[in-house]
């Protein structure tokens, strides 16, 4: 899918909801030897991911350690992503904490040129549905950017609340990191019933989302974030292509080549990756960074309170990455590719 050049005054850019397509890339945030953000490595990571085929860049979100970044670091990274992408795909930035800080991060993202925001759960407390609505409405009113609300942890929404959110003009979607398919089906049904002409978007945001993509597609959730794309782009892209190879759902024709690829990669790569990821808290981020380093791009470690993977687990990841490339018939990388 191609869109007009966003720098051209005669060709308006389509709304973000229409531009979000393909594999959603969540780059890590690199740190140098001094512990500070390494902007040049970050630029390389983003650039290589887009060149590899990412459909959108979600900068400074969960995988990008939003929680660990200062406002200044956040703005630098978002601006760098915008410059490197140069309008080829959308750039969505994270925003979170309480309402006042979320508004501040939203304004920084807007100043940096982002196309939208992924709104992370509020800090610490468990709010009521009315409180969540007030939070998201206040944030939406404070920015011209489009918002995707991230449901997980202490921000779990009822179908009725999502219908209310869908009525906010610049709230364009819901990313689910909870994994309750019964709730998601009820949310999709409620919004579809109340707002049949609303192009509200839904995203599978579970860690290693590929493992649950077939189930989510069954309830109408087609978009998903791919952390694996950061370090195993050949595998992530082969899986994504295979989903649609045999028809609308990609897994409907049990005898088709696409369905066979999906099954092969689920069993041989994504399930083992999830089992490795679940061996220690925080591996949804630190293991991804280890994978990017294994591909030759020195993105450094993670900031506390996250911790680094053990040497044994990194060795398991390296073997799994090599096996994944064999499964898709990809050549062994020569190093220095990052997300390429």
C-alpha cells in the first residue's frame, strides 16, 4: 500500500487509521557505554527495520522502554524516528503515566512530528471506568494526534467504555495486551453495533503476538505488534505473509502452503520463543535487545529495574534464531544488520 508524499502540499496524508497496516515494528531504545541513549544506533535500528518491510514504527513504547526514558530522551528518539522514516510509514510514540505527564509526553511527540500515540496504562493505581474515560478524553483533548489506547494491567476496559472512547474523534483504536478473547469479542461486537460506520482499529498487543494471531483473527483483530521483527525479521515477515496466503484468515485452508508455514513457525519458532521469554520477568524487553545484539547491532543492555538475560538463555535464543532462519530458508546474516 502506498500513500502520497507527506511533504507535498497538494497531496494530503491519509488519516493514521488508514495508514496502519502490515507488521508493526516496536524498536528497542539503544544505550551507549555511558548509559545514555545512543541516537545513531537508534537511527540505524529504525532505518533498517523500515527497509526490511515494517508497516509502522512504534517508537519509545513498551519494547522501547518508555518507562525508563526522560522527557528529553523521549523527544530525541521520536524526532530521530520521524527523520529516519521520512514519511514512508507512520511513526507512533508512547505516552503514559498520570494525565499531566501523559499530556506532556503527547505534546513532545507532537512537536517531534509523530503521527500518533500509543497510550500506555496510567501509573500505579487501578482506576474506575469513569476515571479511565476521563484520562483518555483529557489526553485526546490536549493533542491533535490520533490515539491508540493500550489495554493491559490496570487499564482494562468494558465494551461500554470502548464504545464511549470510539466516539472521541481522535481515539482511533484499541491495542489489547490482556489476552481475554471473550472480552475482545464483546468489545468488537459492541463497537460494531453502536458505531457501524466507524473504522475503529484493533491490535493484538500480547508479547510475542504471533503465538495468538490465529485466535485473535477469529474475533476480527488482524493487526498485531511484532517484537520478533526486531531480531528475526525474516521469520516475522514469512509468518505475516503466510497468514494471508490461503485466504482471508490465512489459516482457514488446512492444506494450503500458507497454513503449513504458519503451523511450522508457530511450532518451531514462536512457541519455543514464548517459553524462553517466560523464564524470567522482563524478558519481553531484555530478550529482544539480546536478539538485536546477536544480529550485530550494539543496542546495549536494559535499564533497571529490568535485568539482562542469562548467558545460557542468550545461547538458547541464538540457537532458536538460527533455527527460525532455517525454517524460512533464509541465509545466515553477516552481522551488523540489526532489524534488517
